[in-house]
């Protein structure tokens, strides 16, 4: 019984600590990913009276741009992937420093 209680306490402590991590605010761009606009089709079943019909349901998905940054200094080893606008994706190069929410990457993490 004591072992279960200790396991429970450890799990609660671990969960509490994971909520204490600061999100990345600045980091080194380590990857870029682009997903071009496309259409996703799923099947939708509609029933009218006693008749059931399956029809395609097309959903347009616009272009999406993502960058992955790796933390620096006290956040070294942490990574975060985020969606950015196309102009930011075009301007940021792998190896640039990027401040979350910035319009573009920069060579200096203090200039963000």
C-alpha cells in the first residue's frame, strides 16, 4: 500500500513539474517545413427519409509553413515547432536566431 502511495506522489510531482517549463521565446532555427495547399476528401453519409447516400465532402486546406527552433542558453535541448506566415518562412534561414512572434529571423538573438 505504501508503494502505491509513493508512486502516486511521484507521478503528481512529475506532472506538476512539467507545467513549470517556460515556453521557448527565442531559439536557433533547425528545420523548416512547408505543406502546400491541397484538398482533403472524406465521405459523409446523409440519410433522407429511408434513403442513405454517401457523398464526398471536400475541404480546402491552404498553404502552411512551419519552423522548428532549438532553445539556447538555459533552454538548450528544448525544441518547438510552430506555424508561421509565408513571408517569415521565406526570410528565415536554418541557423538564424528566431524570436517567437517576430516578423523574421535575425542573426542576433538580442535584436528580435
